[in-house]
């Protein structure tokens, strides 16, 4: 069971449920004392338990496995000492909410295009996809378009693949 006894634990729990809790639940949580937050956490997981009569809450277990996976696989470092936790990344959020994709298409960096990834989910809403682009070259792939309900839409997302300035490799005026 969740035992929240410090402000740090309270903050960590909120971060861990941020993407799966409703806006109302988060508002309610913020108003509670530490004891209230502890009780909230118990009730939060109980409401989501697919098999309430058993000792194990499969939903909670799956959620924390996804959370851990997101941190292990999607954390980025822009400069030494500046870490962005994987759960805070777009891929981390999508992974936590939707789970692992049915399949993943990787398009590594090309001469005139930024690297991008497409995640397909066959079982969500009859089949949806998510497009992530590494816009700054640091491996922090940002969600730019999705066919899923309530997710970002940019039907011209492919224009974002091309850097605004392309460095000319050869100078036209070069003579030997």
C-alpha cells in the first residue's frame, strides 16, 4: 500500500500518476493533508484494480513497470548534469498511458531530415499511431502528431523533418 509521510513522497506519487489520473483527481489530491494523500493513494489504486478480490493489483503493477521502463529508456541529457527523466518525455508519457506499441518504425537521421519514430497501436481506438521527431538532435523525441483522440494533431508534421537551414556542402564558386 502507498504510505505517504513526507512532502517528497507526496510529490513523487503525484508525478507517478500524473498521466493516468483525471484532472479532478489531481485537484482533489493537491488539497489533501499527507494523511489524506495516503488514503487517496489507496483509494486511487483500489478504483483501478481489475480483480479487487485478489492480493495483486495488476493495473498498479503494470503502471509501475511502464513508469520504470520509461525512465530507463527515454531519459535524455542535453548537457552534462541536465537530465530529463524519461517519464517526463513525450515517448515516456505515451508509453505509460498506452503501453508498448504494437510495432515501431525508426527513421534515423538522413542528410536533409531529422530522425523520427512512428509508434503503431493496433489495439487502441481501432488502430492509432504516434509520430515523434528528434528536433534538437539530443535524442528527446517530441510528439508532433497522433491519430489518437485527445492527442496533438499536426497534419503537416512532415515539414518539421527538414531543418530550416540546410548547410551547403559545396560552394558553387569553388574553383581549383
